[in-house]
């Protein structure tokens, strides 16, 4: 106690030397009473100039003074009561905070702390005691047992630190900072209003209710704004979809350019702005916003705390800029008797309020219309809380007083006896209770926060364990009322641990009919996913999913399984019906036509040769090998249709065998014919017999060569059987192809054998290019082999160059089959057919003589 007293006395010594407090400018409202209650109200604004920050500015009309009168009004009602604090008169000592922490700290020290120090029994201190003695005149105030105030949270925090040193309980009527709920920091602080943490929750609920996902926050410097923001940051985290563009601090040192730049920065990105700011700061913001037409054209939906509430200051001359605002106001009862009281005040009947004259002159000069300020009910509750607390304290800790009080209440006294007993109660209270109240403010504080009573106006006074008031909020909407042709605040809902809103009654900015939206990024389309930016859940970039992916969630696209394709809404995958190369395919038209033409040519050629079997041309063409070549050509053209049947493992095996064997039949037969001609040509002049060139041997050797191809196919099928494969072409996953899957080794081995036959035939063609005219068939064979090489080279290029297009690959195989057969028919057999059909009889004789000579030579050799 000595240490605390030393600190405070040191402050008193410093304060006593400050000329400000010894000047005549020091003013208080002081009313006599048995028990004194202090009051702190923002009668005047703070001076914004740093050089004169210790001076008060202009008066707050209908704010601080109304609240002050509400305290005096409540004290009058309590003093007039016959059942509350019987025999005890409450007095008041009220100071002006001037909305400044520094100023109110000086006022608190001078008016409240020093009064308590004079009451304390303290060690002697000559220099400082002399200073305190000097202060007894002209400010010889009684010590207060409790203080009602202040308004701003920063004011209350500064005052609380001073009052708790001398154990004076403090009851605020407007300070809502959640920091004041900390009982370790502020053990003697209570308030009749609710904490900002609940108001922050109410604003969070509004944002969540309208599904606003991107908002900006502007807050006033000081404890009011900062503690509000801290509470809001914690509470808004429960809404995972809400992101904050930024938290922007504003203070009275910012000029118009600073505020303009701030609004311009915000309005480019968001449409919803939350305001945790004092009324004067809000007014500065709205003034700039209203001044710039391009700001209002883009509009902002303001969501404000009770710093705006239903006050007239923020919207003064800024009504258009404020239309649609949703603001929070502490729910309070309208005190009708106070209206009567306040309206009847005038300069003649209100001498106790030293600032009333200034107020009276100002309102009459500007013709202001009275409206009850929103905090009046809470001011009255705060005064009644102190009164109820004193009564509870007296009943519990002042035994003599409580006994006398019970006896007094039981007996019906005459007027004379009643006055005598009241005087007796007053004396007992003064001797027994007053010292205890002044000595142990903690017991009085506990008595106050444990209350649960109604005041004379129906307000329930109740505190939680942290000394915070319990109540609700009104949700207000600033609107233009067409019926009265004026701007006004309209209640559109309330918050009482849960939000209740009537959306249809809300008037939005710019007369919008729909709820405003505020998004950092627009919702992605069904075929897009959101890639988050800047580690937020609200700002993203829409990236298109791949064609074969469906949207698993808003941030992920997932590939459909094989054989499936995204549905129309990209919410899942549908089954794809497998496609295979068939007769209805566009790519099948050319192979089918060419194959049918080829089959027709083969059949017609065969019929022509059969009808003219004794023709010299037919007889000289090696009829047996001609038949096998035509058979091979027919097989090639017919096998085209095997590629247009739905693949199965068996069909794939047949397809591989028939295709390769068809080529083998053609090229093996030509090889045997070439070999026969070469042997004959090079042995014509040797007059030797040549073995194995008879038709039987030719057919045998042809069969052996074809059978070797057949064995290769069978062995490869046994070792690595063909199978059916479902295949997605690269970047064409919407196509699901059913195709034969051949082993690379078996496929290559089968076609390598055919290529060997073609290359040998081509070599023979080169070797026999200078044969006599009697053997001119070798020239046609050579030409057909050269053409075949060109076809196969083109096939290889087309096949492997279109690896991702199954239809073209299959078409290439089919065309190769048909063209390979057609080349043989056209080059080898069309000239023979022409000779049979159109060459004259004389020419036929010449041809016959040539072929007879050739035949004679062959017979001679063989």
C-alpha cells in the first residue's frame, strides 16, 4: 500500500505543478451527496492539432451532454426513491474527457484520485503533503466510491489503470473493447454494454449470412479499433470462405489525400467494407467518398459497428453515401421519462450543469432537433448498478445500518418519526459504511457484478463473470423513407447470440434490388478448377481442366478412368462405347471401293483367262502360277473386310495369318516365276536341261514358300497370341478404340518375310531387265515390283507417321492390301487381257509365233 501511495503521490506532486489544473479553466459538474459517484463523459471533442492536444475542441451535441444529463437524471430518481438507499443521497462529480486519453488521465488524477488520497491514512511526506494541502481549495471534493464512464474504450482503459491503484470500481456505459474483459489487467472494471467480441461475432454473422467472401476492414487507431479487429480476426476464421483484403487503420492525423487514396485502393477490389471506427473517423471517410462521384458509381456496402450505430454525425451531409449501410447498435430501451426531463431543461432550471449554456446556445443557433441518444439507457443502468451495489454492500458489510434499515421498512412511521429515522440511518451509514466503501472498492465491485435486478425503467442489470453486460444488438439499415421524404435508420433485424434478419426489408446502395456481391474471384465454370493465389481461400485463377478430366472438387480436376469420358456437367465420368474400324467409318470408304474394284478385276481376269485357256498368251503365262497370283490378289482384296469386323482374339489371329499369307501367295508365285525365267534366260545358249521348272515343281515351291510364312504366323501366335486392346489415342481420350494388339516381334517377323520376297523379286527384275523380247514378261514383273516397293514405302511412312490415329493406320493397311494386289493385276495382267481381247488375228499369229519360239526353246532346255 505504501508503494502504491508513493507512486500516486508522486503523480499528484507533478500534477500540482501543472498550471493547467490550477487555472480557472478547470471545470466539473459537482452535486452534493452522502455518497459520491464519479462520472466521465465526452462533452467536447479532442483537439486534433498536436500543439494544442491538451485543450478541448468543439462540443459533442446530443452525445456527451445527453449522457451526462442521463446520469444526473438517474441520480435524481434514485434519491427520490423510497426503497433504494433509504436515507442516503447520492452526489456526483462529473468531468469532461474531451475525447482524449491524456486529458481524461489528468482529470481522473485531479478529481478522483486525489480525493481518495486525502481520505487515506498515509505516511507523512512534507513536500507532497503540502502540495495536496494546497489542492484542498478551491477543489475540495469528497472522494468517490465508483466512477461511471468512460465512453471510448481507450479512455476507459487509461482511467482503469489509474482507478484500480486506489481501488475505485469503474462502470462503463459505452466501452466495448474486449481487452477490458481481462480481469488480470482490469480487476475493477465492469460495463453495462456487451464486449466487442460479441459485436465482432454479430458482424461476422452478417457477412456469413450474405455469403460475402471478400471484405476490407477499416478501423480507428486506439483501443476501440484495435481490440475490435483482434476479436473480428479470431471470429471470422470460422467462416472458411471469407477472406480479408486488408486491415486499414485510420486516425485524425490523416488528410483528405490519405483517405482518398485509401478508398480508391479498396474500391478497386471489394464492395463490402467493415468499419470498426469512431463516429468522427467515419464522417471523414464518408465525406471523401461522397465528394468523389466515381466512388459512388461503383458503390460500397458499409457494415459498421456501434461506432456508427444510429448516430447522426457520420451521415450528416453524407446521406447519399451512407444509403444501404448496415450498422450495429446496442439494443436499448427508449427511456420516455428522460425525454420529458431533457426537453424541459433550460438555462433557468439547469444551473448545476456548467456546460449546458454552451449546449443551449449551439442548438438554438443551428436549430437542431432532439433525439434520444442510443447510450442513455446504458448510462442509467450504470448509475443504478452502482446504487444497487452500494445497497447490497451495506446490507452485507454494514451490520448496524442493515438492522436499522430492516426495522425502518417494517414499521409505518409518522412523517416526523420517518425523518428522524432517516437521519439516524444516514448517520449510521456515514460512520459505518462510508469508510468501508472507500477503503475496499473490491468488495463494492463484487457486489455490483453479482447483481441481477431491474432498474426503475425495466432494464435488467446483469453481468457475466468478466463484468461484461448481457444483452443484444439491433441491426440497423440507413434508408431513404419515401413516406416522410427523409433519411432515417430502420431496424431490419437483431442479434441475440444468433442473427435474425429480414432480408426483404433491406435497402441496398444505389437502389439495387439484389444482395451485393463481393468476390475476389468469380466462380469457375464446370470445366475449370480454382488455383489458389496468395495463400487465401477466396482469390484464385480459373484453369481449364483437360478434356478427359472431370471436376473432383473446386480445386482439383481428375482424369477419368480408361473407357470413360466426363459427363456434360463435369461432375463424373460416363462410359464410352468402344469404337472400331468398321464399314460405316468415313475412312473405310476408299479401302472398300478399291477392294471391290480389285475383286472385280481379279474375277474378270480369271474368267477371261479361263475362257481363253488355249490362247497363246494364256498358255505362255504359266497358267498354274497365274492362278496362284490371282488367288493371292483375291485374298488381299478380300482380307480388307477382316479389318472392318469387331476385333476378337480369334479374329485377330485369323487377320494376322490371312493378311501375311495373302501377300506371300502373290510374291512367292512371282518369285518362282522370276526364278524360272532367269534360269531359262541364262541357260538358253547352253543347251542344258534345267531341273525343277515344270508346273508341278513351281506349285510345290510356291506352296513351300507360303507354308513357311504360315509357320512363322502360327509360331508367333502360339508364343505371343494376339489379343484385344482398348486404346485411347494421345490427346484423343474421348475416343475409346477397340483394336487388335499384336506382338511387335510377331508382327515384324511376319512382314519382314514378305519384304524379303519383295526385295528378291525386285532384284530379279533388275537382273532380267535386258532379256529378249520373247521374255518381255520380266519387264512387267520388274515394273510391278518397283511399284510395290513405292506402295510399301508409302505405307510405312503413313502408318508410323499417324501412330495416334487408329483409323488412318487401319486405312493404310487396307489400302496397301488392295493397292498391292491391284498393281499386280494392272501391270501384269491388263496387257495380257488387252492382247486377248483386242489384238488382231495377224498380230495374234505374230504373237503366237513368238510364244511358240519361246515355248520351243523352253522345251529344248527342259
